[in-house]
C-alpha cells in the first residue's frame, strides 16, 4: 500500500481588511453630535440606557445598506422609521464613517450621508466620498446633492407603524 503525504505548508495569512476608524453621527435620536474614534482591535460601547449605544450600531447598519436599492424605503419601515431616527426638532441627520485599509494600499476614506425629512418625503440631501490624505491633498472622490430624485421615496406613515 502506497501512501503519499501532502507537503506541510504554512497557513496563508489572512487577507487585509478595511477597518472603521471613526463614526460620525449628527441629529440621530438622542445624539446631537458624535465623533467616535474607533480603536483597534475592538471598541466597547458602555453607557446608561438611552445614551445612544444601540443607535450607533443601527446607524452602522444603515450605512451598510446605503447603496442598496430601496434604501430609503427601508429607512421608513425599519429602525422605527426616519422620523423615529431624527433627533427631536431636527429635519436632517448625518451618518458617516472613516475607513482605512489594513494593507495600507489606499488612503483612508470618509463616507458621509445626509438624509432630510420634509413634508413626508425622505431624501438624500448629500452623499460624499472623499480621501483623507495627510496634508492639503484631501480630495473629494464623489459628491452628490439630491432633493426629490432617484434616491427620494414617498413615506407612507401607515406602513411603518
């Protein structure tokens, strides 16, 4: 009986990953203005009830879904709807993240999304993706201002109840 052994090999190193290094939130529920620096390898959110810990996690989920079709409909029907997300008295909210790539191949980037709620319509007021180079070379890669347009959808309050 012949047996052949597979050659021993070192396990492959894990692929480099992108990492969130900063979370930016404005006018979301109890949060007026949050600029959260995220530390590697992990960050723990600790605070009293109602301080905004769950809100931070929900906003990260919203940012993850921002490029998907039907995003605004999802905002209206999930996460207590857009009016449930807005800070009392506010008409818009901003969600943002800064991301860096562990391999160092790309400059850090910032994505900002501002949603506006007026007259029952929820729309993307501004979307922005920019590089965060060191020094004055910071570049906006993509910016869009939208009112009622491709990313605007009518809100039906009875659907989000």
